[in-house]
């Protein structure tokens, strides 16, 4: 009955395609190469990858779970403490609902009858500030508290493969948000375009199988059902009040 509500499962589906398509792994590899010159670089890379993944996901739970599966084994292998590793990944996961597209922002916009595109635009700068703040906190922490991170991570040159790994994310982000703010399509249409573009990117990476494809839709259905049940509960309570 409500056309606007279709934006929620579409953005969730977009994030699931990114998760199952191996895009998170490419993001972390790129970020780790960029930050390898700094003490605590892998932890900073995990935050940077969380921000990048949040730009095509919209869910903190999905961002934290996805980036953790890639980053935590690497951080353990390089000698990072469990305290720093888990704290970094938990904090970095919060960027998933701050950097657009954000499912909670969409829900708020629909319930409060606000403009989704304007809310997305308003969240970009705080999201970047939060990412830089987390990275600065990590840099200070590893210098003040010894033994939390190795002295220096492996210094790998920034090669073309690492750069190509983040190209699909950059293209999808540019298409979706360039189209929304350029007036080419509405946020709901942008979510559909984004989901389709992310699926194509996952296909090009050759990491999505039929089983993973089905899982994307099952997980989207589960998450959407949970959110819509909250909507129903809110409507019932509103009517009661």
C-alpha cells in the first residue's frame, strides 16, 4: 500500500549482494594497503572498510558482521590484542547506519514524513567525521598503551589490483547518489538501481553462487519482516493512544 516502504528491502538487498559478492574483502584489502604505514594501521583499515561498506549497505549489524569476518582473522594474525580488535570492529560497525544509505534514516523519514535525500545528505559529513575520529582514537590508543598492536604493519605497495577492488563500490555509490541528487530518480528508484548495480558488480567478481544468491533474498525477507513488524506495532500503539 505504501510505495515509499519498498526502499527498505531494496537497500537491504543491495547490502546483501555486496556481502555475498566479496566486496567487503576487496574494501578491507585496499584500506589495509593504504593504512599499512601507520602503527595500528589494520585497525584503522577496518574502520575505513566499515565506512566504505556502510556506503552500500545501510545496516550496522550487517556492516559489523561482514567486516569482522574479513578483518578479525587478519588482525589476530598480525598480533593485535583482542580488546583493540573487537572494540574497533564494534565501533566501526556503527558507521553502517550513519553513512548513507541508512535503513534507520529511511524509517525515520517515512514515519516523520521527511525528505529521504536530504536526510542522506545531512548524514554524510557526520559519518566522515566519525570515521576520522575513530581512526585518530586508534592511533592515540596504540601509542599510549603498549602491546595492543605491532610496531608497524607490513608495508605493501599500493598496486592496481587493490585499487580495482574498490572500483565497483565507487561506481555503485556514484550511480545511486549521483542519480538521487542529480534528480534522475527518487530514493526508492535509486535503491532499485543500486541493488541491480551491486548484483552486477558481484557477478563480475565471480564470487556469487546460486546458493548465495538465494541467501541474499532470504536474508532480505527476514530483515524486512522484522522492520515491518515494528511498523505494525507502532501503528497499533498509535491507534491505542
